[in-house]
């Protein structure tokens, strides 16, 4: 279950809410934030029993597809050329709750600053129908001097390549039900900057670098530090590298899932 009480989510979830309550034996989600969010939406206090029960089991943090000689041909020349540039990466659907507009404004501030040195922002994600204005801006080569690369539907090999070659990732999402791009970044041993909202801190397992406000200046500062402050960057990278061996693998995640099912449905 991915559930957030953003205005967009509420409108979409209402038609499914009664169906879930009437037919499901168990709701499984990634974060305790979602459990609390569901309680708030259902107007259930912490002392009341939820029917059906809702359990948070986290997200797996494990390497996905790796770039090998066998699949390298799947990576288009446009993606390969990014290897010669220093770039950061944002992965996620392009839509209102993903906060791309503020990301782009923060990038614009960084691009116009004295410390900018030919870095690139790579944005990956399928657009929602309601996000055409953001897509137009992402594709506008006059915006920030063409320093933004938008990739709508990369293959698994290309996405793995982007994670491998990027310096860090950005997940400045306002409302996030799962946080997969955060755990993917950690799995690929890349520092990740998150907005300290909804499920993102839990997806980051305490090693993501959090921006506590939506202040564009603070976002710009974090981009600057990740690109230009080697001490800050290496410390962020060390947190990820030190934590990753102890984070749940897909096997551990599967065990948690089965334990929840056995506990409530068997």
C-alpha cells in the first residue's frame, strides 16, 4: 500500500478506501508514516484496532541490475555521454507531489551562482498528464543553459548506468508513498538528498542527507556542498557505505512480508 494524504492522493484514494476496508485482510506498506497517515484518514486513534490491520515492513536496499558488457549496448549514446560530465540524478514520476518545480528553481539558483562549474541535472521519470508545464520546462534548452537532461523512459540498463555514474541523487518530494528512489540510491552507494517529508526519512534509513525546510536557498546550498565540498561529500558517502551492509536485502524484506501474511492471514 502506498498512501499519503496529499490533496492529489485523497482524491484518488477515496474510491478505493471502502473497498480496502471491506475486502482486504491485511494492508502492507513501507513506512510507519503511512500507517499513521492511514489512521488519520480513517479517523482511527492510536488506541483503536484497525480492521484490516496495517503493517510497515520497510524497503529492501539491494543492488539492482548492473552494467555489464552484455547489456552495455542497451545504453544509448546520449546516456553514455553523461559519463564525461559531473551530474546529479533525480528519479521519480514527474507530477505535482514530486516537487520538480522547486527542484528546478533550486537548480536555477545554483546554475546562476559563482560556484557553478558545468555540472548537469539529470531528471528521470514518466510524466503525469497534469505535469505538462513541468515537462515543458525540463525540455526547454534555454532554461539554465541546457544543463538539465530529461529522460522519460530509460531502460533498466540505462537507469543502472545513471545511478553508477552520478555523483549523488535528489529526492525533494513533497508527498511520497514508498521512497523507492531513496533506497535505490543507497543500494547503489550514492549519497541522496531528501526533503524531510512523509516516507522519505524512513526510506533513507537515517543515512540520507535531509533538507528540513522547503527553502530554495537551502536546497541550492545542499547541491553546492554535494558538488564542491569534498569533505561534506565524502562524509555523506561514508554514511551510506557504512550503513548499507546492515540494511535489509530483498531476502529479508521477503521474510518480513511472509511473516506479516502468516501473522494476519493464515
